[in-house]
C-alpha cells in the first residue's frame, strides 16, 4: 500500500500494489473506503501512528491514473493489512471517488 498525491509522504490517495514482477509494478486505487478504522490500518501498515489517522473521500488528493482495485473497504482497526479488511470488490467505482488517508508520524 502507498499514499500518492499528498503534500507530504504521510498523506495521499490510497493505492494498492496488485502485481509486482521484475520490471513491472501495477498499482490500483481504492474508492469509497469507510470508517476511521480503515485509516488506522493503512497508517499502521505504512509505519505511521494509527492515532489521529484521518480518512478522506471524493478524490481529496486528486483522481488516480490507475484502475480501481477495491471498493467500499471497511476495517475495524485491528486488521494487519488493508487486504484483511472487508470490501465490495471493485466494480462500483468511478473517477472522483478515490479515497485518501492522512497519517501522523510515530
């Protein structure tokens, strides 16, 4: 997972690596993420503090250039990674619905 388009490394649009092989890495955007626990999981996964984590919607960090890979992600905050959270797949996403996160340093 990474954050893209923010004014600092600890904030931005949520992107998830969906394929990585020698010389090729494909990233995808997350849309319609829900609940503050989702922001906590992402921040912890990126080695930031989960305290004060903020979740943004409606492309607050600009639209992504990559395909959508997850829709309606919902984490309760205790999951180890974004992929452990519930989601609705990716079929209901549209440009302008990209989710973002702002994390705090440890």
